[in-house]
C-alpha cells in the first residue's frame, strides 16, 4: 500500500514545486507560446486569404483573357471578311474598267477601220473614176468635161453596183 499512497513528506514539496513551476510557466512560458501560436495561425490565415485572392484574381484574368481572345477572333474575322470584300470589289472594278477599256478600244478600232474603209472606198472611187475618164477619153478620142465625167461615173457606178455594198 505504501506504493499507492505517497509519503506526506514527499507529497507537500512536490505539490509546492508543481505550483511554482505551474505559476512560472503560466506567467512567462504560456503567454509566449500562445503568442507564437497566434502569430503562426495569423500567418497561415493571411497566406490562405492571399492564396484565395490570387485564385480569384487568376480566374478573373482567365475569363478576361478568354473574352479578349473571343473579341480578337471576332475582330480578325471581321477584318478578314472586309479584306475579302475589298479584294472582290477591287477585282470587280478592275474587270469592269478593263472591259470598258476593251470596249472603248474596240469601238475606236472599228471607227478607225470604218474611216479607213471609207477613205479607201473614196480613193478607190476617185481612182476608178479617173481611170474610167482616162479610158473613156482614149476610147472616145477626146477629153471629157467635168459634167461628162460625172455622168460617166454615175453610169459606171449604177452599172457596176455600189462599192459600199461590201
């Protein structure tokens, strides 16, 4: 039983020693340890709050990036479409201008050909008339007057047909 019940001479100094150690620890050690634990908890809490704020900011930036990319794609599509329309418009205008120039050149060429043709016909008629007068003069043996000359030309043209028929 002596092992279970402590000796009173040992128990009182042990209680007093325990009370002194408890008082010293509660007065000096526990506040320092408690303060250190509170600081550590605050540091961890601040770190978690910063991490959460950074996560929220990262999500916001990701959404903004996605929105910006979507707008950029849309704008690029619009610019590409405008460029295609502009190129098509330019091509159409160039074709129309080339066709107009071609038509103008063709009209001018036809007019020039017609003018040359008329000039050639007139020159040919004049040459034929001169030759006819000369031949008629030699055949008749006398020179023709201008009126006779015109009568011969008209007769020749009416008999041979008009040179403008071609």
